[in-house]
C-alpha cells in the first residue's frame, strides 16, 4: 500500500491503513488543508472514470461543503477540462480526482490554484504542512457550503480547441481523416467523440466505456498498446490516437501500425506551432533532444526544466515559450492554458497533417531520429536515493565529455547521448531514462546507471 505526497499532488492506493494509503480519513485531511490554504469561496471538482472516483468525489465535495465552499461539480471530466473550468467559473481553485497513468487501484487529488494551474512546490509543501498539523476550523451550520453541478464544461472545452488560432478546422474537415482512438475506458471516451465530430473526423473508439475497468496498463507506452497497433495494421485508418485516463497525455500511431513515438508528440506539435509563431520552447530534463533541434531550426531557444508539470510551466513563463510540455506526450500550449492537454495536441497535430498533406509516417521522417530507453526500478524501504545520486555524480566527475545536471535527480549529458536518473513524483520507483542515436546504445547507458542502484539496494 502506498501514499505519495509530491509536486504532483496527493496520490495513493485505495484501502488500507490511514497514513499509508489514500483512504477516507486522509482524503478529508488533505482536502481540508487545501481548502484552508486556498481561503476562498468556490472550488471546482472533476474526476476521471476510476472505480473509486465516486467515493473520493463524495468525500471531497462533502468536506468542502463543511468548509463553507460552493463546490462546482463538473462530473466526469479530463484534467485539462477541470483546469479550464476553474478559470471559466472564476473559482478560487480546483481539485482533480485522478491518478493519471497509474493503475486502477490508485487515485489522487491534483490541486489547482485560481488560474487553473498546479500549485507550486512551495504552496504544495504548505498544504502538506497544514495537513499534518490538523489545525482545522470548519464552518458553522448557517455557513455550510453547497454543491452545484455543471455538465457543460466538456462542450466548452471542445469549443475552446476549435477556437484556437492555429487549429485549422477547415483544413482538417477537408482531409476527411479517419482515426482510431483508445480511450482506456475513462473520460476520453466521453469527450474525444465530441471533438472528432466537431472537426469532421470519422472515428472508431476502442475501450470507450467510461467505467474505470482499464483494458490494459493505462500508461500510453508501446508495450501497452498492442491492441490498437494491431487494429491500425489492418488498414483503413489515417491515424491512431491514445490518451491516458485523465487525457493530459497523448500518443500517436501511424497509419501502418507503427508508433509515431511518445516523445515525438510534443516535437511534432512544436514544429507546427513554431512554423507559424517564432519563439522559444521548454520540456523537462527527461525529454528528447529532438525538441531542441526543431526549436533551433526555427530560430528559437530551447530550455530544460525539472520534471513535473508546474516546473515546466514556470520555466515556460520565464522564457516566454510559445509551446512546451513533457516527453511523455504532454503538450502545453499557452494560447489555450498552462496545462497538458491532449485535445489541444490532437487539434494542432491534425492541423499539421492537413496543411502539409502528409501521412503520419511521412511526417515522422521529417524529424531528427533519436532512440530513448525508459526503464524503472522499484524502490525498497532500504533504498537510499540520495546516496545513489552522489555515487552517480562521482562516476562521471572526471569524464571530460560529461556535463552533470542535478536540479532534478542526476542527468549526464554527452555530445551524442544522455542519461537521467531520478525518483518518481507519482510512483514508488526510480526512473532511468537514456537517449542515444541507437536503442542499443541508449539501453546500454541506462543499464549502466541501473546497476549502480542494484548494487546499493
């Protein structure tokens, strides 16, 4: 059983002992601390399709009512929909009930500020401090809050995508795309059909029932997507589209059934945006160098940020980035909002394909070709992550070709490759990502650092 408190929110497995999992008592405690910290009058609540979602929602909403808040319950909604709803309702904050790419036994509270953006690390730390202090003051009976429901936010989200300047609705409609989408039996199965119909895209949905019974591991990686890849190989589709349970991550599959490349979701969208709007880009340290190459081709400057959406958006604001995100398929387009949004990514990607008159496989060949290996190691209670990071830095201290970056774990940059080792914000694991010009070289570099972890466990 696990409870993780990090920059990505409060996340844990359902059931078990208090303090060790995401259970009713802990949900009340963290919701109360957040509501106390926000100190406003209105909070938006949305949830993905997880089995535990109704239970968590009822506890969250009841707690907020007990704190005197008006709760805007937007029901089954994506993470980006909820982020946008905070702004549209002029709310003081928002809570998204989702564990994103984690398996079905997990759930989480993602906490938003009044801009509909994730809390900063400092603000999140203060919420955690308040939760542990448990010095709470609930509203008297005459000042209890209320719950109001709004089922219009999905439609408004779709319309906001259609209204984006670089989403070429007419070109998309003229191409008459046919797509196959895997929505993992969560909220993507509700909102993506509305988006496709609005764009004039013919579609077939796999795993489209929003019941939380994930048909496969919900992380949109190639090893989990054989079902839709086999479907694409049968022919008849221009593009395969895969989202995670809360629809902030996005992966594409080419018309021939081959992966477009999770890392290349952001690269392709950035290339399209930069061709129209010159500017800078940002991604996290664990993302492909291809974004840097594409940015520099268009005359912009690329900057890397620590892993975590709020770290990326903070850096994007600092450097005035016109597009950014994370290599896990997260597209952040400031003209819409500062949050990863698969709907925005789909609109921009289809616009690029339509304007260029290309197939997905042809578009993929226009980008620098790097190979990235994504490995993970389960943490044990005895794992000393800090000691591991020190050991890794010592390994490369005297290598003249190695550039060491320790703003988030340890990343070692070489002229033609890199490797990044860090503790996950969302799971009890160490992530080891490595990139090179061949998969063999990338995997070899990653396994060299993984051996350090194994030796020290």
